[in-house]
C-alpha cells in the first residue's frame, strides 16, 4: 500500500478544543427514492407476515376442529352408552322426582 500519496485526515477543532462535526451531505433524489421504496418494502413485509400468521391460525383451526369434533362424539357416545346400560340394569339408584338419577363415581389412585 502506498502511504506517501495519502492525505492526512482533517481535524476541525474550535478554539475551546471541541471537535466540529463535518457538514451533513444533503440527500439527493436517488436517496429519497430509495428511502421511499425501502419504506414500502418494509410495509409489504409486515403485511405479508400478518397474512402468514392468519393463514397459520386458519390451518391450525382446520386441523384441530375435526379432532375436537371426533373426541366430543366419542365422549358423548361413551356417556350415552353408560347411561343406557345403567337404565337397563336399574342403576342402583332409587328414582327421583324427575325420573332416574345418574351418579358418577370417580376413583382416585
């Protein structure tokens, strides 16, 4: 590297010993266009991200809803079958004022 042709840096100081900032370069037309295009691109990226999240929510709902419906149908069928069998055997509970009463027993281990 040729160090003889390099200019030394210009240090601009005030009489009080503080450094002066170099004057800011005014943005040109191309800089303004790039800033606007970048802003629009960021806005589109945020909108696309929101749409992706909404699509994932719909997809998870579409996957989980049939599972929940099948599980509810199995649970309702199980309860219906137990009540039917309990009615046929008498259930071991004396009838109440509105008909037979169903008691559930929870066994804790």
